């Protein structure tokens, strides 16, 4: 009887320690929370071995190491994300996100609100596709960006190319360009 109790206790202890798999919805909330808190360690547990980000014609495939570079780029702008709406549809989530950051402020589209489709592989986020921007004024965005790029090209050519450099250094140069331009 003693042995049976011990076996039953050990079984309950071992099965009780198992981590419950997150729902897709929970994964999406945790993903944006990890981005908001700058917690790449947690973010890594939520994404698949590879993840693809799609924005318009830009398709950007990443592995876990290269995605860290994108994460650092985004973090330099002090981005924050708010989940406005979320719908689950089979193996995908459709989410409305409001993104605030320093770049969007300069480009006069803060927050930038957009609709994304998030896909999963083996229970982890494997693709984030931007479906549409809601209320973005791309004319103002492009006018501000073009004015900044042209001014930097003429006044600080050492920073030229910052707007297409998706590395942490590119983001640092982007903010440096904004500061120089404003002064």
C-alpha cells in the first residue's frame, strides 16, 4: 500500500509539473507583451525556429538569431504595442495592433494601427503578415521620410542609407538623423 501511494504521488507530481501549451490567442498576447518589455528570451519561446515577416512586397525570413537583429532594431525606436482586437480562425490569428514609437512620431503616424494575420507551426508563431494599415497617412509618412533622407544626404552623407538599414546600428543612425534634422 505504501508503494502504491508513493507511485501515485510521484505520478501526480510529474504530470502536474508539465507546462500547459498556450492557445494561439495567449501566444499572441505574450508575444506583444515580450516585445513591450524587451524580453527576447520569452519572445524566443513563442516563435518557431524560423519566422517570416511580410509587409507589402517585403518578405523577410528570419531564423532565431537573425530575428534578434530585427528585435534590436525595433527596440531602439522604443516601440510599444497594444492589441486592440483579436480573432482566432483555425491555425491563424487576425489581430489589430497599435504601434507607438519614435520613428512613427517623426513620420506623423503615431500610433500606426494595422491588421495582421499571424500563422503558427507546431503551436509557435511562424509568420506575421501585415494585411492593412488603418488610418495611416502614407502621403505624410513619405513626405517626412523623403525630406529627412534628402536632408541627410546633403548635410550628413555619413548617415546616408539609414532608412533602409534594418540593423540596430541602422536604427541608431535613424534616430541620430532625426535629431540632426530637427536641430
